[in-house]
């Protein structure tokens, strides 16, 4: 189950995000979103937790929590609508 996290600090690493989320359960993966033009963090990412209960716990525990001067925005990730699956130019899905 994937969790969206936004309003991350500029120099965040995936290890730092993993450490914050690990307090609420088993972190399967961390993906930080980078700006395509300069490679810098956009301040957002996705964390995959191992169960729905852990997703609920991490949202309750981290949403709005101030870390390094920023209030994190944490929510259960929503599936993108209109995503095609295959063919030239199709958006990639999955984690």
C-alpha cells in the first residue's frame, strides 16, 4: 500500500524518509520525486508500507507533523485515473 508524502525538506534523502516512516511499520520502498530538468527534489514522494493498517498508522502519526521546519502532508496514495497500460508513450504504472 502506497502513501503520498509532500512538503518534504529540500535536501531529504530516502534513508531519512524511511527512518521517519519505519516507526509506524515495515517500509517496503521509498521513491522521491525529482525535477526532470535539474534533478533536485520536488519535495514529494511515495512510501510503500507492508499493510493497510500501517498506512493508517503512518497517516495518523505523520500527517501535519513538523519535521525540520516543515509540516508533512501524508495521505494514502490514490490510483491515477486515465493511465494507459501499454503501447507507445503509455504512462508507467506500478511501483
